C-alpha cells in the first residue's frame, strides 16, 4: 500500500538493531544490515517492511510476500521462503507490536491538530487559577477550568474540556472534543476524541411524582498508562469512586457506570456496557457488545465472550459466553446441540417437500 503521508516510513533501522530491540534471534547474520522502515501484513509486505506470522494458516500469503523480514515462532521457520530474513521470537504478535511502535512512534497516540508557535494556543481558555507544569500543550478552543492541575508533557486537544479541580498527570494526551470532569488521572493516560469522563452517573429513585434524581458526588480515578477509546463514557461515582486500574485498555463506545471498579491490565472491547458498582479484577478480557449486570464481581483473569449477557459473578480464570453467560464449554455444547437439531429438522422438512 502506498503511504499516504499520515504515518510516513521511518528513516530506517538495521535488522540487527531491530532484533536487539525486540530480543529476537536473527537467524542469518548475513542480513544484519538490511534496513527496515515500516510494517505491513504478510500478503503485501515489500522491501523495507517487516511482517509476522502466527500459524501455518499464513502459508498461502507467503507466496506473495516480499518483506525484508518476518517475525515468527521457531516452529514456523521452515515455512518462510529462503530469500526472506527471519527473526525468531517466542511472542511474535507482541514483538510485531513493539516493532510498529519503534518504526511509527507518531501513531502511538493522537497527534496535535494544529501547529502553533507556542505550546499554548491564544485561542484556548485557561482559568487563571489552573496550574500547568512545563511543556504542557493546549490547542485552540480547549477550556481548562478553575483549580485544574496538569502535569509536564501533557497535551490537551482542540475543543477539549478539563473541569474545575481536575488533576491530570504527566505525559498524558486528552484528544480533541473530549471532556474530563470530577476526575484524577495518572501519568501516561490517553483519552481519544469525544470521550466523556466524569459526568454524573445514572441514578434515580422512584417517587410519588416520578423519578427523583440521586445526587452523584463521587469521582473517576484513572491510574497510569490507561487508554480510553473514542466516544467512550465513564460515569463518576455516586458517593464512592469509579476506578480504572493501571494499564487497562478500553475500546471505543464503551459505557462504564458509576462506582465500577476495573482492575489492572484489562482489555474491554467496543460497545461493552458495565452497570454500576460492578467490580472487575486484574487481567480480565471482555469481548465486544457484552453487557454486565450491576453489583457483580468478575474474578482475575476471567474472559467474557462477545455479545454475552453477564447476570451473575464469574470466578477468577473462568471463560464465559452466551446469553445468559455460562461457562464457555457449556455454551459451545448447547450451541452445537441446537445446530444439530435445527439441521435435522431442516433435513426432515426438505424430505417432506420432496415427497
């Protein structure tokens, strides 16, 4: 694919340097001086590009591969054409991600929309009582409220809103159009365009004249190195805090209710909805469009399949799927039985029509 200029190729690193950066083994030192400038998928990788394979299923794609290097498991080395240098790795997927970060650092977080002679645009509004450390960038039309504190190296995108008293750590990126209210953010946090952090949660009590709003006076606490996707919403707590643990990655269009506590290094895919006061452990993975009931507990390392409806707590390390969610093997067995019965019924109906 022709580079469009959004993320141009790197000036180039040698294959030897790339191998050392990844901790991978370069099989043939004769290729040590080969220059790598970008990444690409196997089927269209060309000169100056590195790709990776994870299984034998990629064998057909290797027929058109002209990459300058392939990252793969030792067991797959024999499938790589002799003209392509090989980097052996025990974790090729991870190493490919690290190679991409090295070759395209500008794509690792949202970039500034404007280029101004000063870090702080004159078209931004910053309350006089706000405190900004050195090297903070603020783009046009951003608003930073009274008493807010922003750490060194953080970038506030165009049109972003930082509420009164909000504290943001160092080297964070708050993208254009995002809003951060009633929140404390650690270091290295990335918030993508249009995300809404810290608005009041959804809480009402039925009364004789209708629904009575329950005041929401908690906060959102986002720990270090969390990434939050575009148009995701995270409600502040009712009286306690909504907490997102260190290193957790949240996709686009996720809804996280008030008082939810999410552990460290979780992965939550797009359109997941998590109802209030649910507690999620460390290392949990939740597939797209899953819905989680409120006031339940998801144990460390649990995995939840896409489109699952989780009504009850899930023990640590378990894999659940389906609606309602149940242990994965139960779900797969039941699905197979349903498919088998459906197939038998269709066959019977077809025979009757033929008769």
